C-alpha cells in the first residue's frame, strides 16, 4: 500500500476487546514557500507521493538540460570537423550523432511538455516553489529531499487538503494587527531584499496547528527551530547577494511571482543542490548560452537559430537560376522571464511576439516537429518560400506575460551570413594552415523598436526596403527555425553595419550573376547605390546625419543625390571634387567590391566629366615627373573596372554609366551590345588623354570570368585570389569557426 493510501487511523472490530483504534504516528516534512512566506507541514502518508511528484518534475527538467548539453556538444564537434577540410573524414558519423541527440532532445522536451500542459497565452500550468527545511532523515526514514529547490504543480499542491498538508504563516502581526513581511520593498513596490533579522524573529513566533487525536503533525523543539533558522537565513543571504555578482548588478529585485518560480523551475534550479549556484547564476545548457539570476528569475540569453552551424538558404528568383544565399543563421539576445521566457527554452519552435512597439521571443508548441533533423538540413539546406501565411504574419501578446521584466523584454541580435574567404587563404594548404578562416557577420540587426515597420513587406518571408533612415528587413522566423515558427524578425541596418550589409548585398548580386534581386525594393536598391557614391565624397557627413534621422525617406536621399550630382558636374569646384573622388577611390579600391553595378556606373560617369576648369586645374596633372592630365581619375577608372567580377557585371556597369546610375538600355535606341561598345569607346577616349592607358581596358576585359565562382570571396580581378577562384568552392562553407557556448559569455 502506498503512503498516500495508508489511513491515518484504522478501526478494527474484535469480539474479545471490542472496538480498538490503532493510531499511526507520522513524522512530518517541513517546507518553506517563499511566495506566501509559509511553512508547509506534510503528514507522513502524504510524503511518498509528494516526493514522487516533485522528483518526476525535476527529473524531466534535468533530462531536457542534459539532452540539450549533449546535443550542443555534438553540434560543436561536428562544426569543428566540418570547418576543417583536412580533418573531415569522420564528418558523417558526427552528423548522425548530432541528429540522434537532437531526436533525444525532442523526446525529452515532449516528456516535459506532457507534464506541464499545452502552451497557451495564459502560460503553462503554474508550479509552486518550495525549500525543504526539515526532512525525515533524523527520524531514521528517508534521506531527505536532496535538493535546495523543490517544485510541484499548483494543481497537485492545491488538492492536498487538511489532514495531508498544513500551513503555518511566518508573517507576524504587531499590536496594530499589521502584517509584517520578511521582504523589504522599494517605493515602487518591488521586493528589494530579505530582512534576515526579521526572519529570525518570525521563526521564534511560529505557532503550529494543534494536532488532532489521530495524527501527530509535528513536534517543535529547540533543535527544529535552529534548523529552520540556519536553513532560511542562509537562503535569504544568498538571494540578497545574488542580485550583485562580481560587483555588477545582475538583478534589481527579488521575484517570487508565479512566472519567476516557473522560470527557475525550467532553468533546472532544483538540480543544483545549492542555494546560489555559481554565485547566484545558473547556467542554461543547450544551443542557448544563458545565465539565470536566481533571485530575480530571469536570464540574459543568446540563441542561435537553427544552431551555430547555420544552414544554406536556397532561393529561386523568377526567370533566373536558383540563388544559393550562402550559410545563414540568426542570433538573438533576449531576456527570458516568466512563463513566456521559459517557453522559449522549452519549446521545439519559437515565435516572434509583438508587445506594443517591442519584439519579444516566446515558445510555440511544435506538434508537427517541422524543424528538419540536423543531417537533413545539413544536406538539403532551407528551401526559400516566397510568401507567409496570413496567420504567420505577426503574433501579438500581452505584457502581463512578461510581468517583472517589462523593462528588459526587447529583442536584440541579427541575421548573419558566413562570408567566404579569399582563395589564397586555403588553396593547396593542409593541417593547421587549412583551418577555418571564414566568420559569421551580421548584415542586419534586430531593431530596438518596430515603430513604423508595421506592414513591412506584407505577406513576404524576406523583404528589404528603406524606411526611417535605415534599410529595414522583414525575415520570417520560419526561414530560420522551420515552418512551425511564427511571426517575423524585423531588422534594420544602421550606418555602422552599412559596409557589412553592402558586402552581403554585393554577394547576392554576384550569386545571381547580376540579375534582378527581387527580394529588395527597387527604390531601396537605388537608395543604397546613391549612398555608396556619396559616402566617397565631402557629402559623407551629411549622409550620415540624415541616416540617423528617423524621418528620412528614400525621396530625401534622392533629393540630396540630385544636388550632389549637380555639384560634381557643374561650377568651378567640380574639377577639384572629381579629383578628390578619384583619390578616395584610389586610397581604398577594395571598397568597390561592396558596390552595386549602378554605383560603379555612376562613378565612371562622374570621373569622365571634364571641361574648361578641368584643363586649367593645376592639381589635375598627377604628382609624377611627367605631367599627366587626369592621372588620378584614370587610375580610379582602372580600379573600378578591376572590381568587376563577371562579363555580365561588365555589361551592367557600362549600361549604367549615367548621371544618376539609371539603366540607359531602357531609354536608349541602341541595342545593349551597341550601347556597351559605345560606352567602352567613350572610356577609351578619356583614358587616351595625357599618358595613354586605354590598352588596360582590353586587358581587364579579357581576364574577367564568364561565370560566377560561387563560394569564393569577391576579389579585384587583377589579383591571385581572383585567378585561383574557379568554379564552385568545394570547401565553402567548411570554413566557419564554431566556438563553444560559454556559460557566461553571450556570443561564443
């Protein structure tokens, strides 16, 4: 008979002795409940089932953490071998191991989910957080709770009625009958700490319920009070101290709300066996690096989606060959708090939720398990789907889900791509020299606020436009973590990330061999081309200023660009401005690798403008022994032509050699081939002025490839890197670096 089935007293009929009552004297186990500041006294016959209940819950949580740790380690092992070409002989076995451990992790998550119930906007089934104080160990029975934190489901706890569970309030009342709490509060009502002196005073005033005639609840003696005192004051000191770690505040209040208790439960606080695991922080294992502040019950975490290795994203544009967009991944820096925060750690899928103007992360139950197995996505990558379903367009949530962490709910992070490395980095090398050289680089970041982004690319899974002075992205969560994910990451490109965005965009154009890139709004594409040109001139400060202005629209940039073009081609200062533009290009020609064909065409147009003032400009003769008119400009033109990657880009640059970078082929009566030949002749004429350099045009054109060499870094076509890059790089993306997910480091 189980402990729960054992009666407190049993009546036996006897012919000889009459009715005899055998009483079962039960030793109680005492717990402390921080939320209500109560001692919980259990009767003996309730203890066995109570222990089984919380033991199963803690085991289920710990199983998820251990499985997550094993899977994360397998991903890291695979990534290290995969990214080292000379050592990838065991790659298939490691890939299969990661897939197997991913399946195990999913099974452990499902087992935990079955115990917690389905996720709803109201949260999972709450749990009650308890701290064991006095166990049955001293009575010669069980060995005790074995953990400093115990969690039971609230529904189960509430069903333990009188006769099984008795509560004793630790709150004391003074003569005015005002309730005194062991917690201290600030003016905003936040718990700022625990008054240990008051705690000790309250313990001495404990009044246990009087036992009935059949059940002995608890016999309080001096030893018991001392045990309660030591246990609870140690707990209080640790929680007070855990708000500040290494001199840095990692929490600003103590939270015993239902959400905070649930967060500590899912963070595996019950497995630590210590009051303040790692000085008040608890590491969350798996493909998320996080440290939980125990007292406040929230964690600063970094997620990688779908994992650190990332996956190739394949996109098929209309009327063109499929575009391999390279290795992509998303990293998210967020605050995990309450039920919603815990769900992001537990669930197989995620959803991006909007609360007001903030983006937050929540879990979404993935009943279909649509995230492909590790080996599937390594082989097939991620097929791009053009449109989002209407129900996936956006998910809204209630701020109540994030109670206690409203100031920290915003998402940070970015979408990253694995930049290919130059051919000479690894060509013909083995061993240590063949080690990874590529790195994941942000090309857009998740904005701190989504104000004004509503309706951005409605229905699209991937869309880029120019809005509020920034290039803004909408990227469906399903592209990053499977079709079961909901919502979209709304991202932006600030000025500090403009070069990285340009590198990504230039490589996508290269992968398309300079066909139309329909994932970016036409006006935004034109705006980027205009900004590239102006940032090379004395307009740079002006451009940076307007990009930092929320009201800036694409039309604002266009108006500035028109004024800029006029200043570059008309007036007495135009010659010196063109000379300065040439010097800037010659100082760092590699910048051109991140420019669009439209920008390069416009630069050729500006550099070849000349007139009376150019001929009389004494600074327009170079600095060599022999005066050479347009010396710097001719050198800049050669640099522009040397940045061209393929024959098709050559055509696009020539046809966009216009005042504003627009396509002359759309309005010119000539055929495209005739237009290209005419533009080349115009360039020859300019290069023949002074010391003749027109022969270099033919040399450059002859060495340009017909086809894209995908997987190699873009390089000037007069370098060894360009010559070595032929065909498709068989090693890309086997060259990314995959570091460990440190417990205390946000980004590995």
